[in-house]
């Protein structure tokens, strides 16, 4: 993990909103981790394609969640991922 994190900045999901407001994250090599705390049943978009919505949390502040929308090949590959997965 030390090798993978070398020269990268860890930003907790619960800090992401404030970091986006104060830092230019496009210029930083950063990483975050999250736990799937809620999965919405796959939905169909207006164009007929199916997508998933996951709510992610870092388990530090359960009121601060990030919604992740999965489309296309990402949805097809990961829609069965279990709630509780990191």
C-alpha cells in the first residue's frame, strides 16, 4: 500500500466537498476510499440504457455520502457488487 500511495494525497470522502471548494484537485494526484453503504436498484435512463447508483461513505461521518453513478461497461461489470464492499 505504501508503494501505491507514494506521491499521492489521501482525501477522505467526508472531506471531499470542502477540498473541492478550497483546492484544485485536478492538479493533485489524489485517492479516496469508500464503502458502499447503499445501492439503488438498477435504473433505466431515457435512452434505455441501465445504470446503477451507489452511496459511498468513509465511515467517519455517516451524514457525508457521495453518490456514484455507474454507466456502460462499468455498470455491467460491477452492478452485482455487494453493499458493504470497500
